[in-house]
């Protein structure tokens, strides 16, 4: 699916939502994040973001999620803009939906610092992950899962 996606919106939203809702989402996301192709890599990180938002923690491979926070922190400023944004959202999602990994996500975020990317001519901004996670915490919905992977 992702190789047929001809734009960021399809690869960055629609495809990951569909894949995360299926039974092979985890394995597909792992494969996609390893590629050098920006649309596939961003789809992989977004799929993980949707998986942690949807699946209960005991249905997730928490050690792998924890491990994935490390390379994100080391490479986020070196990858293409679309991948950078997806990685930042991955950190926010792990920190916001998986409470046992919130502290590590916050620590990773603080090392990363503010993420900058060219988002084109629009009003979109890249959230600073620690602030975003703290905002969820202050609202009292840290760890609260969604019923669907769609907005």
C-alpha cells in the first residue's frame, strides 16, 4: 500500500491507519522504519504511533518500543522532514499512551530538543514533545487509549 501512496497525506495518515488496524501492523511498521524511502519510513513511525494509541499496553511489545526511542533520539535531526515529523509524533504517542514509558519518552524528548522541519506554506507547527505530553498529563488523559486509529 505504501509504495502506491503518491503523497504525504496518504503515506502519513491513511496507510498507517489501515495498517495499524490490521493484524500485521507491528511487523509492517518494523519493516518500514528501516527503509531509506521517506514515505515508507514516515508511514512506519506513524503506524507505531497509531498502534500505541489503539492497543492495550499488554498487547504491545514494550521492550521494542523502549528500544525504538533510542535511535529516534539519535537520528531525528538527520532524517528528511516527513520522517522527522513522524518520529516526533512517535515519541509523543509513546509518552502519551504508554504510561510505563512516559518518563523515558520525556527524557528522550528533552535530549532531542525542538524539532524543526519545512512543512510548507501553512499554519502547521511541530509540537515540542515534552510540553505536549505534559499537557495530556494535566488534562488527566495520559495513557487513555482510543477506540479507533482514525482522528
